[in-house]
């Protein structure tokens, strides 16, 4: 290998395009070089680091390899409780423990260590080792710059001081000259060690006091973001659409920055009150995994429902996993058509409005087919065509549904039903009182008669003073009519409402 003097002579004799660096006098202006990201990417190909365990002389280090058990309680809404149990040999007195392989989205203020040691202080190290952070930490320190001769391929190493990485180009001082990296030729760095404040993985560092030297069982419990779950349901309608089979799945998503192998997983259904805080940036990328099939036990916990998977499961970072939740057959299904005829009632609006006729499917969460609390999620419907192929016909979000409650799912507008609404009269009375008359026409292209529910919401005080069909007062501000529409026919609702 050539000496540093040879390298310097070569650099001074060669144009920048062949040398791979730019030299300027100390105190002169550095020309723009390659970006820091490019520099770091090239540097990462040949980082020559000190042996792993650079912190070992100062602390006891534990990783996921020491885990005895790990368990998760995953909540709705990007939150989970992690309980990570490890067995370690502790020395007597004070010692520093580096608890590695925790979630990258840990809320460190929630961390609690249980076991035979007392925690005196703790800190979360999230400044992770990357080529970019390593360059930043070496500003002001000596770095080796490795360059290859463009003709012979011989590598030469020269050590210099890294002055800056601001603006995207590393700037070095080599003796009596200052250099920045050239944009075209490959080059890399040589570092002596890893700075003590850089970690290769998220780590919770704790100062402990142990009463005696012994093998000790420790469990770290903490809350973290990046883990969430929801229920996904698949309903298959029977021929005629009066019954359905229902399959429920738990969809687990892990974007926490850590993997949980052979974890005991529990899922809590319900909205837990949280004091919202600004956390780290959420990781977005996820990879799909094959569905897993497992029995799920359910119990009440406070005002929530807790679901426990019957067997351990591995939830890898950046993974979405599905676990079977329920299977039910021959559930009675109701179909209803709805029109929302709410409109402006405080003026003369004579124009006709086309209204969508929504299709709503409903069922009761009751025995013998169901009768178990249903967690919130997405309910998707399928129905087989004449060739026996299952076709997707719509989906709807459902909330947490207790036993005995009714579940409704709106699937969109019916193709062969239509509705038009038009104002037929408007009268202003005394003071703020006025009357508005409306007509809603329903038309059907179906081969069978159907019933359509028409709902209208009214502002302020209201009274229906005339109507062609009786209404039901469904709330303080709305009325509902039900009209039967004959096959291949039409039906019309007319009503007058007085408002104040």
C-alpha cells in the first residue's frame, strides 16, 4: 500500500475527475461535492468498525436472545403493552444495564422493570447507528479516507480530520489542505470505533442496584406505539340473501421497529382513554403474512373485552398477520332500503333533486348463531353468482357491538331503485314560522315489491301537518316514513311540515 505522501502527490497531480477528490487551500471555499446521503451510502459498503460490544466494558448488555417470554396486549388505536422477561446474571452493587431490542416507538416514561434489582435511573437511546449518524458523530475527529486508483485499482488510505457534513458534502482537513469528496468515483471511510452514544438497535439503558450477585429474572413492561389491531369480517350471503355465514379475523399490524417471537398475544376491544403525546415518526411500510388459525378466548376486563390467543404467535416488524376470531353459519339477515330526503326547508326551492336509495343489511348479534361481543372492524359482504363464483358486493365499518345488539351495514346505492324529491309549496307565516311541502317519488325496476324507508331531518321546532302516509318520530329532529313500492312500479310520499 502506498504511503500518505504518495497519495498526496497523486491527488495533486491528477485532475479531480480521475482522482475522486477536490483539493483547496486551507481557508478557501470548498466546491460542492456529493451529497451526504450518497457519501454515507458509499461509506456503508465498507465501514471498518471496532468489534461488536463496544459498550461491553461499561455495561451489562442484554438482547432478544436472552428472552424467556414476551407477551403483548394490543389495543385499538396504535398502542400496545409489551412485557419482556429475561434472565440475567447480575453483579452486586450498582451496574449499568443496556436492555436492547425494545420497540423503536417505546414510550420510555411508561417503562417499568420488575425483578430483583432497583432502578436508579433510565434513558432511551434512539440515536441509531447508520452511515449518516456515524459521519455526524465523527465531525472533529480523525477519519480514514480510502480511494482506489482509477487505473490500477490499488487502494490508498489517508487519515484526516472530518470538519463538517453540513450541506451534504463531507469536508476533510489533510495536513495543509482541505478536501471535499468528488461526485463520481467510489470512495469509503475507515472509522476507529463506534461512538458511545450510538446504538445499533433501540436500547433502554438503566442504572441498577442489585443487592447480591445472582441469576435474576427481570421483566420490562412498557407501552409502545406502532402496534395495532382490528377485526375484519367476511360475510357470505346465501341464495336469496336472507341468511349469511360469517367469518371473523383479527388483523394485527406491527410497525413498532421490533419483532416479537413466540409472543403470548392479547387484544383489548374498547376505547382506552389516553393523554395524547407527540411520539416518534410512525413507520409506514408493512409486509403481508399468511393468516394463522388459532382459538381465541374472551373475557371481560373493566369496561372492555379482552381476547386471548390460545397459542403463541410470532409478530415480525413490518408485518400484518391475521388470526381467526369466529366462525358462524346461518345468521338471519334483513335487507332494508333507505332514502335521506333531508333538505333546505327555510326557503322556496322548486328544483327537483335525485336522491340515492341506499341498501342496508342488518342482523342481530344473538344466540344461537352469534351472541358474543364483536370488536369494531370492517364487515365485507360476498355473494355467489349463477356460476357459483363469490363476488364482492360491498363493505361497511362497524363499531364495538355487545351481545344482543343490532348490526347495520350500509353497502351503497341500489342499482334498480331510484328516488326524486321536489318542493311543491312554500309559505312564510308569522314571525319565524313557515311551512314547506315536499313530494318524494320512488321508482323500482325490481321483479318483487320492496319497502323503502324515507327519513327527513328538520331544524328547530317542527310539526308534520299533512302527509300521505303516517310518519314515526325517530328523534327530536327527524321523521321516518315507510312506503311499499310495487314490482316494476312507483310510489309517492307527500307531506307538509311547519317549522319555527
